[in-house]
C-alpha cells in the first residue's frame, strides 16, 4: 500500500490567509487512516491495488422544512437488489444517517449514456399504487423545498451545482426528487431551472441524473489507477417513451395531480468520466466548501468577538492593576488606624467563603460542567486538527459521546471535592446525582424525541439496540468512572480557604439596581453571547438546514474567546458585587455566565421562526426537544467556566489582603 500523501492546505486564498493569520496551520484538514484514498482503474486491469466497480451510496432524504428525515427505501424508487449497508459509527446513528447502497453502479472510466435503472408502474385499479404515488408526490410538494436524497460516491457527496445570483456557483450535496408547479402557476425553486416545466398543478419528477465524475490519474505520478476527485450531477425530468430503448430526449416526466390514468416511470442515468490532474485528492472537498460564501462573515464574527474580548480584558486589567492594587495597598497599610471606616470587598472577608445554599446542586452542576468542558475542548481540538473532518462522517458525534463517557472521573472528583468543601455530608447522594441528574434529563428528553420519531416512522429514530448501547455506556462505564472520581475527591482534604469564615453571617446592605442579583445575572450573559451568536448561526444551519459545517478552526477560536469572555464578565461582576458587600457569589458566578444559555435559547426560538420553515407538530417538538438538550449542556458549560474563574479570583484577592 502506498504511503498516504501529506495533505494539501485548502487552496482558496481567503483560507490561506485565515490559516496563517490565526497561526493554526495545523488546523488544515489532513486525512486519516481509514480515509486513505481508494484507487480505481478500468475493468480488466483491476487487482489488489485498485478496483473497477464504483458503487454509489444514498443517504437519507431531508429538507429544510422538516427536521424529520426519511430513508431512501420508504419511497418507491429503484432499489438495489443486494442490499448491504456500510457499517455506521455511533455518531452517524445518533444523527439519523442511514446510508445504503443505491441502484447506481458502474465501472470506472466507462461512459454510459441513458442507462436504464428500473421501471415503476402505477395502476389506477391497485390501491397500493395510489398510495405509493401519493407519497412520492408529497415528497416533491413541500411548500418551498422538496425532499433531497444525497448520493455518496467514494465517501464524497455527489453535488448538484447551479448558479445563484451574481453568477456565483452553489454546490448542494443533494438534489430534489422533483418539483411541483402550484395551481396558481408558481414554479417552486427546483422547477425554476427548467422553463419547460410550465403546466399548472403538475408534478415534474426528476427521474434521470447526469453524473459527471472527475478523476486524478496516477499515470504521470507513478502510481496505478486513478482517484476520484469530484462528482457532480444534474437532475433531469425525461419521459421515456420506450422503456426498452431509452433515448433520453423525451418531454419532461409529468405526473398530474389527479391519478386518473396508469402511469409508468422509468428511471435512468448517464455517467461521464473526465480527467483533471490539477485537482489533488487531498483537496477534493474544497470546491464544496469554498462555494459556500461564508468566510467573510466568519471574519466579521471573529473581529466582533475580538473587540468584545479586548474591551472586557481592558476592564479587567484596569480593575486588577489599579483598583485592586490600590485597595490592597490601602487595606494592608500598617499604620492605618481604626479611625478610617473600612468599606469595600475586604469587609466581607468573614463571609465570602460561607458555603452556599444548595451546595449539593451546585457541586453536581460543576462536576457535570467540568465533564462537558473537557469533552468540548478535546473534541474541538481534534476536529481542528482535521481528525473529524466532514469526510469522516459521524466522527464528531462519536468522539464527543465516547469522551463524555470516559470523562466520568473528573466529574465525580470535582463534584465530590467541592461538595466536601461546602461542608456537605450526604456523599452518597452527591455521587449518585453527579452520575445521574443531567445525563438523566438529557436521556429522558432524548427518549421522548425518539418516541415521536418512531411514531412518525422517520429514519432519524435511533434503533432500540443503540438506545440500549447508550444506556450500557452510561451505566456500565461512565457511572463506575464517576464513582472512582468521587472516591478520590472525598479522600482528599477539602479545599483550603485563605480567610476564616465568621460564625455569624453579616447583614447585606441595601443594593442598588445594578448590583441586585437578577440584573447582574442578566447582564452577565450578554457579552459572551455577543461573541458567539454568528458562529451559532452556522452551527444551527448545519444541524437544521443540513448544511455542512467544516470551520472547526474558527470554532476553536470562538471556543477560546467564549472561555475568556465568560471568565472576564463573571470576574468583573463578581468584583462589583463584592464591593457592594454582597458576598453570595457562589451561585451567582455560575448563573452569571450560565445565563448565556438563556440567550442561546432565545436565539434558537428566533431562528426557528425566522429561518426554518418547519411545519408539523412532530418536527416542532423535535426542534425544541433537541434545543433544550443543547441549552442544558451549554448552561452547565458556561456556568462552570464562570464559577471557576470567579473562584480563582476570589481566592486570589483574599489571599493577598491581611486580615487579623
Ligand atoms: C467520456 O466522456 C468524456 C466527455 O465527453 C470524454 O472526455 C472521455 O474521453 C470519455 N471517456 C471514454 C473512456 O470514452
Ligand atoms: C481542472 O480543475 C480546475 C479546478 O477546478 C479547473 O480550473 C480546470 O479548468 C480543470 N481542467 C480541466 C482540463 O478541466
């Protein structure tokens, strides 16, 4: 086997600029074992090194209108005789990907014109046929976008490229199954591409695809065969008059709205192979990625976030260096007599480490938050290194789930240690809650979603076996690991505090509006959210509008920015509160940055109404079900960041003042 080629950096100039600027050159995609190139060669010359048959796979069908995807099988398309599914990883199953073999099969470098796949006939006297045809029509009908199946060849999407405004090309990794011209004569998006689609109340089925495959030949580079570097298709609607002698020049394949006469649909395809040695295998995804004109917006988003970070850092630096310094110098003056009335944060030194109310819940949240934080960091880091590129389907989700399971130990440890520090005694409850509370909520939510999917018969429903496997991972691996972490956490002494806590709690003076808890918490989340909302738009797009997400370099940067803003905003507000002699900072620091999750929720609601055209109760419930999971995870994540930043800050400032 040939050694893998070192990866090429994506060639787009903006990309290059991005990568060199943020010095994350290593974030450029490179490919992994298991994703090594496959060589193809013509029939008769194939051997160990290359194969001649090309198999197309087909993924689930989905549309922007419905979050419920459908399996290819449920439609009455041509089916592959020997059905075999490629093995899927956990992430793919969780995301509802169902890849199966398609009936399109051909040999490398053998052009085919107008090849028949199969013929489907619909008889008006057969009840079943009407149902099948109606279902097919319902797939074409969607108020804006018909369902789009996704063909996959050599682990790469077959894209449908078309011109959008200003002569830009947009490549879509799926194609519509057909389109409907509404009774008032309005063609839907997919119908606009052909002016022959002009009959009112008529369905036009795309029963023919022209596939063009671009390959990179190894002949001049000394290796055998060729690698596929691009695949595009063009859907066409052709009525084949004679199903045994296809010519592919008939009128469009029309299916009237009323089923009044027998209908016959013949599916066909053509394949064309084109050699282009200037496209490298390692950068074969680039044309899909750069055809998405997002990079500028990404830049805007990063700049926007950097401004916020600079602003906050300036504030924090000012406080740290000037105010705090002055405070500490004043507090520590030896010759200072009692005469000067003390005020400010030093006053609360006897209360600032008073254990919080509901310390159990806080410690459990923090344990879970730590687990999520490490998981997110590691996943993003790996994604950024290219290990989880879009070419490696489902890898991101698999990686996240596996990491989460393995990170039970830090969760147990952090939760136990903090709980002990808070003076808690019910350690068994603490351990069990750490292992069960948040995963339990997520699982219950997930399970309910699945019930809905099962009832709706969607392919996104997770098979029962996978659900059992998830439970096994949770109870069999994650929970014991949490117990181990908790054991070590409880064995250690509780965290040492720089000042002693007084017996009697101090009265908290009347607070101004801005230092009251609720306004502080609400304000705290605004800045971190401001840093992420543009990125959030792309993430939501990739989840709900089925667009590909690949900008992990950016995402990693945004992650770091979020980390900094959450910490700084919390420290800043914490300082103001302590100066106002309000010492209840434990929960408040968690909630201040955790409130970002509430903004996330509001944004998700806004996104739902402004961007998605989801119809149907099931889809809506699913959307909000998944959103709730996201919000909960994000709440724990940001809250934990804020808490530990503030914890560090409070420890620091009280350890430098002299307290008698
Ligand atoms: C297939 O068609 C393309 C485009 O028409 C042509 O360039 C190529 O030589 C053909 N290949 C074969 C093997 O005939
Ligand atoms: C090969 O692909 C490159 C990049 O897409 C394109 O610019 C070039 O025109 C293609 N060459 C041929 C011979 O088609």
